[in-house]
């Protein structure tokens, strides 16, 4: 069962309920990730902060529960230099 409360998100953006059918799949992970990235050539407004936080929590929870679908190669917050540094 998912821990992230999506009730306010779905009330504000009912079309995002599509995630319920996609949860636990690669398509679900891709859907969440697309919500967090501009896929409209710079014309996307983005979500209000409270909903953006919920979407980010969904992504983190999905990755924790279904790590086989995680794709961190394109993550904008990833530091490529950090990966090259010896530990």
C-alpha cells in the first residue's frame, strides 16, 4: 500500500488518477517522472509547491518499492562529478 497521500493532488488534478492503474510499473515511474520535468519545450507552468512535493514523494516511494524501474541516468539533480570521485 502506498504511503503518500494523493487526495489533494487528485482533487486538484483529477487526470492524474491515471497513476492508480500505472502504479508499480515502468510506465508508472515514467509518468511520475514526466510530471516533474518540462516536456513542453519551456511552456509548462509546473505544479503548485504542495502538489510538486507530493509528486516528488510519489517518485521516491515508487523508486523505493520498485527499484527495478528506477532510471537515475537522466536525473537533473544527479551530480555526474560525484560519480567519478573515488570513495
